[in-house]
């Protein structure tokens, strides 16, 4: 369960309520509340804050979490609003998460450079009074402390999707309406974010416990990314941390958003399939429905041990993306970054293993490293002065949870002497400024050992124009495989308007066979699909790809549904590429 991107963001914002979380207190309907219930809470330093003692005409109560990605992204915006309306609007943050300690609150305040008080709500009493469900979720109180607006801050983020910018500034508009004596046009919206980690009540059914079953599931599927220093926004190793995320885990598992896997189960079997089994899903749902009991700690498995050294072994060569670190901002969207690097290889190299290693793991969503384009592609690069795509011969890549490239004996990729590498870097700001120098490690094979050369080929089409507002625009492409080959992996690539992608293979004289269908393509997850068994492909076979694009307003990630869209390197343009790895015998005659 890699709650990791736009990665961690895309996976975390996936919320479908599960029946059975019956331990959460039943609350009255929001319409029954006209005035906020007074509260008295202390901040991380022990200072007492009472609602009735707040002197500002308006009060914003924001339920926040210290590890929720959206809370981290919105904290600077709320601080900016607090500064803007100083003396007119009092802002307070409240954490009702059982997993948020006072130390975590203190760290959040320091790292976010906040002056807004951050209060602790033991036992989620105040959250229950306000009927708060998520972080962040805001409540705007007027001078009589009536609740005049509740819900989200704006509409930039929704489940798994980030708009280029907010179209509606709900909280800001509500504040300005009250200041001018006007009615609040939108008084309630659905909050989007992390489920508040309420205190749970365990039932008598403790046959499914964290110590026995759940910790093992998390160790196998989740903690590779959900541990300190990795891209997962919180750790899923310790019980005290996991239990606070029980509601969120329930939602993302029920919605099949975690672990992140987008291939249809109807076609193909893949070695890196990260899905939970139905039995594992049922165990998680049952554990949470019964109050997430700890169980007998004597049954707890040993914590997983991760080798922070190179997974491929000691590399023969390590190439860094740049001499100077790249500064990843605390917030905002960072377009893909490209770094061109000399290999300084004086002779040809055969690569049998490669591993991309992020420097700032918490904000590096994925890395793709490929050879600098040659031929017409290279001329276009040099003419435009950009390196915003990779040639078909990429070397290796990594994304949350992805294993390094380790080829079978006798298989290798080729890097010519004097080649240049392009690092494509995807960064996802997490609320704290970071600096990154990522790298790739390579292990070489002796030339005489290599029997098959591995190529990254592609089906692609650059000749398309997606009409404005079109929700289902189809683009097809195909290529003929000239020699007998083995198919190793498939990798679809589109941008924000990508909707679905399908690979098909037609062998000579045969009907097409679907190799991979991705029905709900997600740009936030650049997944490769590695075949469980390599597929023999006879010469003359045709590989085809079918991409569907959604250029309508219903695609919330769409930068501009009023524009026609063509091929382009930037993410607001589009691409239609179906990469695939094949291995071909080396002719040594």
C-alpha cells in the first residue's frame, strides 16, 4: 500500500466511506448546529486557548494533521490568510488525530514557520462537536460564533487529482462576504483530505489483530515507502502510528487506490503486481471494523530490515544528475526537470543492472534515465534547446515501490562510448523545502557474456489534435517487430488528459491479443508492467497501442478544456507513447 504523489497525494486523496467503522461516535446532523460549541484546548507548549475568549470578529477553526500531505500543502496558505486578516480573523489549528503527539505538533509549527496556534484535541472531543471528518477541514465562525461556512479551503485538490489552480476560493470568499455584510454564497462543501484518526473502541472479536495479521500485510505491501525518510507521508510500522490512520487505510484499500496498481486483472500477469489479495483486503476491513485491536505483541513479526545501500550491489559506475543540488520548493507544482550528464565512458558499456536512487526521497516521485537523443530526435533537441523527452533507449527508472533493473544472465542494455544521459525528475513538494541530487548506479557485463541485447522500443503517434471538450478522443499507433524477440515489460505514457491505454500484439496470421489494459490511467503514477514470464514474439508481429484522452471539463486535472491539444513536451501538452522492452539475440557473426 504505497500511499505515495501526486503520488503520495494521488493515493491519499481517495476516500470512499466504509460501513463498519462503527466505533466512531454517531453525531447529530450539521443542520442541527447553529452555534459552535465552546471549547478550551492547549497548544503544544501548554498555552490555553478558549473559543469564548477570542476577540476577533471572525474565527477560522481548521482541523489539521501533522503528516497529512494536504494539511502540509494548505498550512502556508492558511498562514498567509491569517497574516492578511490579522486582527480581523483569528485562525486556530486543531489536531484531533490520536497519532499526532505534542512533539509532532511542535515540529509542524517549526517546519511550517507558523504563528497560528496549533491545539491538541485529546480524544477527538472537539472534532466530534464540530462533526469534523478530515484534515484539512475548516469552519468559519461569525461574531456570534455561528458556523457560517464549513468544508474545504478551495477546490484545487480533489480525490487523486490536482487542478493547475483553484477555481473557487471557498474560505476566502466566505470571509470577505461576512466582512462586507453579505450572505455567504456557498456555506458548505465536502472536505477533501485525510480521515481524522479518532480514538477507536475495540470489539470483543480480536481474532484479527495488528500483531498477528495486519502488521505482516503492511510489511509486505506498504512499509517500503511508508517509513521515515521515504516518499510515503507517514510511517506504517509502529502500531501507535498505524491505528491513527485506520480510517484512511480502510478507504484507500476499499477503493483499490492502494497499493497503486492500474492494470486490469483481465489481461496479463505481471511480476511487479502490487495488489492486495481479496483475503488481505477482508482482513484489513475486519480489523478496522472491530476497532483495530493490537493483539498479542508476542505474535508481532520482527520489523522489516531495509538495505539502504545499493540493491543491485556495489555499482561499477555511479552517475549523478548534476554537480549542484536542485532546490525543491515547499509548495506548488514543479514541472518535470531534465538534467543532461556526460558519462565520460571511453568505451562501449553493456549494462546488466541499473538502479536510480533519489537524493531527497521524500519529494522524488520518479526518475527516468535514458540516452541523449540521437538522429532526428537529437537534432530537434538541439534546435529547441530542450531535453524534455527521452529517446526510445532509456536505461532505467524508479518510482515508489519499484524494484531496480536487474536483467537475467546474458541480457544487457547498451551504452555507447561518450554517451550522454538525461535524467527526467518528477518532484512532489511536501510542505518543506528540500534539496536533491539523485543518481544512477550501473553494473556492467563483460561483452562476451551478453547473448541478448535489451531494447526499449515504442509505439507512438505525434500526429493528433484533441478537440476542445472531447471526453473520449482515440489515438492509435503501431510498429512491426522485425526480428524474433522476447517481450519483457510494458510502459504506457500520456499526460494530464490521458484516460486509458491498451497494448495489443498481433502475431503473423493470428488475431490481436491484449497484453495490457490500463482502464484508468493516472499521470501521477508512472508504472512499468513487468511480465511474469517473458513472451516469445516472432518476427513480423505488430505491436499496437490505443490511447484514450479526456479533454473535457469533467477531467479535473485538465489544464484547459477550451483548448485543442497537440503533441508537446510539456505536461499541458500531450504525448501518446507505449514503451516496451524487448530482448533480441546478438548476431556475433
